[in-house]
């Protein structure tokens, strides 16, 4: 899957906030580990990895194997049935226009951990930068999988934060904490997943060595709170969400905001419920009509948010055929049954309300009751919402929730005299005078922004009363605060005055942590040793540990190899069967270093038996560079451990088939010399590894040496041997055939005309090389002055030519075949 409200309310109602608890589990994948475990936090999703691919980490998470494997992992932490999974994207792909290189990532939710659907899940798949991505349901069996595209999603780039939320039947995607990328109701699907765990997935078909996923976290999905909400649909948003408020009914796409009006996302029926408030027993939903031109729609009540089919009661106002307006019962098959029709006048700006009290529904226009209807008892409870047919029937406002009357719509007064005082380098205490309320203040929401002239506030606390003590702040930093009160009905007061303070500078800390104790090293494989220790203590706080290592049984030179927040440190990439020693020291925020721990030593396990051969060399090519030389090149092989060299084989002749090894080299190229002119040669190569495994042969590569150059005429080379010292002798012919003294040839001053060379008669000679103009095939003449100190035991030789080695002056006996 390369996967590729009402005129009765005097103040504007503020939406109830859907609040999610903090993260249950998270990781920024610090350090290295293969496969990814993090002390048992992760379990593999194996159905998508036929070859056993897993996640590994190197200050980020990425796959251990390439396509077709997917790296999948689910958390072993206990997560609630409604939950979220969030990743920060490291690299997404493809990274080349040809779409051949993929680094695909995504968060997953509702991962099934047992049974016939083991590993099944929902996946937000980031498959291309600036391209089409998707929400998928992965149907898995524990060993196989089938991807099902549910809907396309927007483009994703490196650094994006993707949060996938599963709440009931609804799957949400939030990008970078603010952008609602998609909402999808799975209720209409034949296959729906519930409960389960959370995790992440990645896929790549090119080697990577760092983060495709930079970090991950999981926690509980947002929950409902409050009993009333409202909206003017200001701004633009597609799909309509307003901070986890709206969700589409099963089979529908819901709404979008278009600058102060909510309109349907498709030409047929559009329906959405409100999840952000707790469903009240007595409830109402009221819409304010916009400039409508066709279609119809209206408010809904008693929507079952957990149902797999549409539910609820609808007040439908038909602009195209007003006589078909009225109360409709929604049916599980997607149809609507009119149970009480009427013919209204439908005008922009009118407010239409549908309220429910027990089995009694009431319709109001601009606050005036039009009629009531007693239902058959269906849909006795549920959420409020809206419905529209077509994209030209819109709403400019909505409100709903607990039916007004006993409901409290009066907000508290604003908190006053807010004041902020820095009590340390990391804490500011905020105080204020209490608000008042017609019913009673239930708490205060504290918001904060950072910086001298900041304007973007974020809620950081919720307390029952003053003060609020804000901790964990940065030293020497300015912070501003504002506070507002809330009551039991969710009414929010105006903000208090702003209160600002700057945290104190950090205190001077010169006291180091205590030394880590009980350091221990354990070899877990042929390439990994895990180091553990007991934590240090510090007067302010330990911020991390520096791990140092040396190699060898009695080593003494240590080098830092790791920096971690806490024990353990898992040291990977080590040599098999090798002793390593470790020591650890703690550090604090001031940079104070503790004494070293005790030494901890371990020896990695012996290397595992390697029976896997390298891949075949590819693209073998042969090129004749002279009448006696052909150069051979090839593309390198790969091996699970490592390629150690290449064996080159050759046969001669245009149709030859009998190959013989002629060389063993560490890498391409191989230059084959001493060949015959005008001769065809064919080559093949295979790789080997340290275990002696041989790869398949490469393709054969052939070349033909050119004809030998024509013979030279005149003087070809001349040597006076007049240097008297050194390891070379010059060519007096002007053709630069410099000779090199080899095998013990020495200088003497007793030559015929001064200096000369002395040969020992066995090993010494002068190497003249094998230049093209020395390839003499016809008649030739050699002249030399020779003073023999003794007769040789066999025919003496003065000049010799030895294949690729070329011409040589020598005086050793010629014991070969006489010609």
C-alpha cells in the first residue's frame, strides 16, 4: 500500500470548549535503537510487514526495511476507547518529480490488538508533499492487509503536526493544532472499528537514516462539557468544526463556513450534530436563515451520536415547495418521513426553533410558537444540530442546547485588580478580585501569553478561585495574563485587566549532581550493549546523563557516545565479540558535572552466522584502452553484512564460454593488461563477503583489443648508464623510455666509458616499461657493451620482453624454451 440562538438571550453565547486531557504516552525518539522499543512502549504492527520490517530510531523514527514493508508500531500504553494519535512529520515523499521515491508517514487510531481483525486501524496517510493524501481504513488479519480509501485529505509537508482523533464513529484530522483537515463519520461503513490502541506507520522505497517521524504522542479524545452553545459562523472553515463542536451524521459530509454563513458541502442532504455540549433532556436547536435561493433545511434535535445511521427529528423549511415544510422523522435508510406539515413564509433573517421536551416537539418562529407535535417516542435523547438540502440554503447563526427558562444565560462580572508577581525564576503567581454571578461563579479560566508585547493568549489554567500559581516558566522572561469567570451554565465573563510580570533570573548553581551508582552493562546482541545505572540527585535538578565508552579489555581512553535524560542507554552499532567499558556522569541545567559512576563492562555476543550472499554486481562494462589492455567497471553489490571484494573472470575469443578467474579486487574497476592485440575478451564478476558467500554473476561484458601499433623505425631507446646513482636511468633517444633499477642492480665506475650498471646474474634487471612504440614485431637491433665476470650456466640473455611487464635489461641465464 503505497498508499503507494434566541432573542431571549441578551449576550452572545460562547461555545463550550471540548477539552482533552494531557498526553498518556509520547516520544521524541531521542537516541538510537533498532528495533524501536523504548522500554516496551511499542509493539509491532506486523500485518503490513511481510519481511519483518520495523521502526528504528536515530533521534527520530524510520523504517528498518524498504518497500514492500511498512514500519508499523502501536503503543502498549493503556489508552481510552476514544483517543488520538499525533505525529510531527519528519520527511514525506515522493522527493523527485518521477514519483519513484516515497517516504510516507501517518498516525493511526483504533488499532485492533487481538482477534480476526488484528492490526486493523484507521490511518491518516501523508503520501506526497503538496499532493493528494488520504484517510484510510486498513483491514488486516495479523498477516495480510487491505487498504480502503475513505476520503482524500489535504497536502502535508515536513514539520506538519498531524493529530488523528477517534471519537465514537467519527474520525477527525487536525493539522498543526488549529486546522481541521477533515471529519469523517464511519457509521455508514459496513466495517467499523472501535476501541483499540494508537500508533504510527511509515513506508519508504529508498534508504533513509534519520526521522521520517520526528515525534509522537497519544491521549484521550476531547470530551463534551457545558449545556448550551451558539455560533455566527464567522470566518471560513471547511469542514465546519469550530473546535471539536460539529460532526457530520453518518453518510453526510456536513457543512462549511463561508464568511458568516453555514452552507452544505454537497448538493444533496447535509446534516451535522453538535458534540461539544452534553446532550440535555430538554433541548432546542435554532437557526437564523441567511439569503436563501433554493433548497431547504432547518434545525434538528435528538441526534444519536453513537448511531451507525441517521437519527433525530428535523424541522425542514422548503423554499422550493413551502407546503412540504414541517417536522420530519429521519429514517435509518436515509429517507425522511413528514409527520406534521405546514406552509410557512420563509424569509432571510427569521429565527426558526425546534424544541423537544419528552415526546413533545414545538416549532417557534422568531420566538412565537407555531404548533406542537407529540412523537411516537422515537429518539428520546441525543444531540442538537442542523440540516440543509443543497448548497444555496444557508444559516447565518445558530444556537442550541438546554431549553431556556430554567437555564442561566447571565454571565458573571469580570474579575478585577488582576496582578502578577514573579516568585522565582520559574514561577509567577496571579491574583484577582472575585467575580459575581446571578447564580454563582464556578471557576476561573487563566490565559497567558509570552513576551513584552505579546497578543496571542492561550488558556493555561482552570481554578476554583484566586490565586493561580504558574510554574515551569523560563527564567528572565516576560509573561502577561488575563482571567475570566464561568458559571454552571457555561456563561463566560468579560476578561479581567491584563497583569504582567517577568520571571527572576536563574540562580547561580555551582553544586554538581551526585555520581550515578550501580552502573551495569549487558550485551543483548552481537552489536548492542545496554547500560543502566541508579539516578543521581541534585540541589536543583538533574537534566541528563553523559555516557562515555572505551573499547578493549584494559582500555583507558574514553569518548562520549551518548546523552540521555535517564537510564538506560542502549549502545548500538558495536563490533561482534568485542569488550567495551562504560562510565556515566550526570549534568544539571547549570552545566555542573557529577563524578563518574563505577565502570561497567560487557563483551558483545559473537557475530551471527552469515549465509546470505551479496547481490549480483550490475552494469558490468568492458572498454579496450590499448592493444594490450581492457578496463572493466561495474556497479557495486550490496550485502546484509558487507561486501569484502569481487572476483573477476575472463575468457578469450568471440564465442568463448570457458571462464577463468584472473583477478580479485576490493572494488570496481579492474584494468586487465598484457592482452593480445585484435582479440575479443569477455568478462564476468561476482561479489563475496567475509563469510565467503558468493553472489550471482554480473552480466557479461565484452571488448576487443585494437591492432598493435606499427613497428617503430630508427633509434627506439638508448641508455648511457651515466647517472652513477639513483634508481632510474634516462633514455638518450628522446623518447622518454626511462628505465627503473630493480632486484639489486647497482652503479659502478668501471664501465667501458665511465659509469655502468652491475647485475648479479639472478634477480637484478632494468625495467623499460611497455610503451606503445616499444611493441616491436619486425626486425630489430640491440647493441650493448657487456663485461661478463663469469660464464653463465646456460644461455645468457641481455634483453627480455615479458608480457604486460614489458622490456627488461638483465644478465640472468635464459632457462626457458630456446627459439
